[in-house]
C-alpha cells in the first residue's frame, strides 16, 4: 500500500478530556518517535471527541490514506469508553466479550487481588476478527483490525503496547534529520534563498523554526533553527552544507547539528 512519501502512519487521539485541555497529550510524540527508527513517518494526527460516528468516520478516512493508523483512548471500563464499538462499526463487524481477552483480564485481576466487576469485563469486548495487543502495564489488551491499532490513552500503557506492535509493521527507508541553528538569525533573512533551495531539493523536507528564549532579567535570545529531513543521505548532507554556507555568508554563526 506504499505511498510516494514512503511508509506512513496516522494517529487518532480520542477523548473529550484531551480536547478540553484537562489532559495533556503525550501519545503523538511517543508514537512518532517509536515509528521513526522503523522507517514509518506520521503524516497526520487528529484529536477527536468521544463520539461513535466521529471515531468511525475518522478511522475510515485515515486508514485509506495511511499505511497504519494508531488510536489512543476510550478502551477502558466506563460508559464513555466507546472506541472498541466504534472501531467495530467502522469495519462493519460484530463485537462481544471474547474468551481469550477475558482470560487475560481474569488472570491480571486475580494476580493483583482486584475484584473483576462487570464494568471491567467490558475491556474484553473485542471486534470480530481482531488480534489482541498485549498490555504489560495493566493487563487489559488493545487490539488490531487490519491496519488499525487500538491502544489505551494513558501514555505509559500505550508505550507498553507498542512493544507488541513493532513486529507487525513493515517499515521503509529511515528518515534522517539534521539541522543548523543560528542565534539572531531571523526567518526573513533567509526566506527567499531557503525557498529556492527547497525547489532544488524536492527529496528533502526543509523547515524553519524561530525561537525566543528568556535568558536573564527579561532579556530574550532569539534565532532560527533550520531543520532538514530526508531518506536520501547524500541530498540531506548537501542541503545542510548549503544552509550552513548561506548562514555564514549572512554573518551569523550557524551551529550544525547542535545537541540543544
């Protein structure tokens, strides 16, 4: 299912609490960082409410655009955890408590000496035909339906589940990132030549990111961080060399691949 931009993924962050600002998302960052060394690039992320129709429509849209889709949130034991039902609806399949998922949950709650309530058994409801994703943190599994991976919203649980996902993925060429950072350089100083450089190197993604840092007593240090990303090592190195030369010609001290 390859795309022109290589192997791709989309992320769907599900939850009213994320949209309201009560919960700060960390899953996009950790999923993207987990996928990058596998040669899989996140091309889109959507944050959506706990709404069954919205979840199903979003997943169907993104699974047609990206090689893989990762959803987080909404697979817990409460009434508003509707992601599993919504995924079943998106694929047009049934859903019910599944024996293997229930066994996992029963074992986990017995081990932790926690009562297995009816509401907790809801976490064993799995769409027909899905394969389970191991949850080493709290036991209740996620699941995979075709190219869609459904995981918990709690970042530590999501991270644990990713360990059971990696072997199911077929990656592509790994995208490398290099950069040049220059204090006092303004974006307007390099906008035109940077655009011309991008036109010459279409295989390299070139981004310009201004920064403003308060250093002491209200004093602000400003500058621009120029970042290039590509699967073509030779082109990437050539771009970084040209950016560094351009920055130096303007009289600024450009730091190549700074640690900060």
